[in-house]
């Protein structure tokens, strides 16, 4: 099995910029980017990120905002914050070098079981199996294991077999070969068993059950939220706030807004959210854009309105920073993808005519 799969991998492996890389730092960055992000997206972003942060020291000395801006569009921004935190620990306690053992890697921020095994095996040749969704599917089919892989005893069995199958001479290549197999030939639906190098050893294929193994859980309904947000204009500048560093989309900038309550119109919700978040009373003038966006565990419809302040005093609630910024400077800030789509449209359309016009108000907010 080892000979067959590695021969197939050598001949047919997917070409990626980080394949064949020997620098542990560059391998680490690729593995973190690949978590829950499409390979094609990582192909485009890995090189530019490393050009900006070419070493552990460069990443450790960077500002959090600079790292988040370079990560913009990759999603799951906690990964970027953990990359920077881990780099700072490496500089402080490991002379800027990644340790080569799973246990030492697991002690660093952001290193779970998968990342530690991937970096240790690929960068340092450690004989430890990587177990991700693709590996689980391949091993479950080899065993014809149709029980739920999320159950602890089943997961333990699959991980044990994955470790037993590992090629000790080429652990990094073996792990990448199994993951490639699961991502290409041994796909969740319509697996290509006729050309699979492990077909002769696959119990699920022998039983004609490959498409039913492993058992798939029914997907839960994904919650959907309607969000109203505002482009609040004052003297040609627009109001943005930076989210707290911890939590969802931590450290990113966004336009003020929030969830629409059942008894509210979109405009009412927009005005209320701006008042609660910024202290400003605003006139909601007109709808600018509506954006649909899906996160992992929920989806949103984002309605963004142009608005003008009419009173109040600027104060941030639930944000780490709140400021009016010229449109020309917003591109330098890191935004979540939905807000970035709005911003891109705004740059193309330009500010409305009243964005720089005098505004009647009770005192300057």
C-alpha cells in the first residue's frame, strides 16, 4: 500500500507552491492557511503573505493590524492572530525557530493536533500521521467503517490505523499523499475507484459501499440573520469601528450596524444600531447595497445605508476604536469580506453628493 500510494503521489501529486518547501516557517504558514480555506485561494495568498513577512522575526515584529490586513479575504482571522502570537513566542523562547516535535509545537498558540502533525512530519520528518477530513474518509473506506467518525471510539480507531499505515521513511510525503487522495480520487461522492492506487485493499470498495462510508451526519439548518449597517458621512469621511481582538472577526474594521429585530424596519434598525454602537443619532438617507454572505455556522443578508449624523456624541460601545476616515484611506484597513465588498462598490461609486455638504445638527458629534 505504501509503495503504491507513494508511487501515485510522485507521479500525480497536485502542484502547489509550497510542495517541496524545506523552510519550516513557510510550511507552517501554508498549513495554517489551508485550514478551512480552498486550495486555490491559498495558492494566490501564500506567496504575497510571505513576501511581506519573510521570516518568523518579521511576523513577530509586525503589528496585529498589519497581519490581519495581509490575511484579509482568507477568513477565520483567529488563525492570523495566532500565527503572530506564536511567532512572538518563537522569538522569545526558541531563538526564532520552530521546534521539531509534536509536543513542543502543541505548546504554541494555534497549534492543534492537525497543524502540529503536519508541520512536524513535513518540515522535520517526524513519524506522526496527519488526520483531517480527507484522511478520515480514506481510512474509513479502507476499513469499511460505517459508524460515525465523530464518535470518540471510532475516531480513535481511525487515527490508530492512520498511524499504523504511515510510511516511516517518508512521513511528510505519505501524509500529503493520503490527503491528496481524499481530495481528488477518494472524494465524498462518486469516488474514482477504478484509478485509485489503494482500490485493491479497500474493504468498502470490495463491498460496493464506498459512497456510503463513512457515515455522514445530517447537516443542521444554518441560522440566517438580517443585518442593517450604515455608511455614516461627516465632512467627506465615513465612520468605521474596530472589533475587539478576541471573538469573531476580532481586530477587523467594519461599518456600524447589527441585527434587525422582528418589529423593526431596516432603516429603524440601522438608526438604532448606530446609536447604540457609536452614540450618534443619524438620519438614514438611502439604501446603498445589499450583500449576501455565508460564514461557517450562519449566513447574513447585509443591508448598508447611507446616513448623516444629526446629534449625539461619538463614543464606542463594543469596539476598540471608532473614527471617521477619508474614503481614500479605508483601503489600508482590514475588513471582513462582506464589508470589503461594500467598500469596493463604494470606491467605484464614490461618496454621495451630501457626504461633504453641511449638516444641520445639535452640536458637532
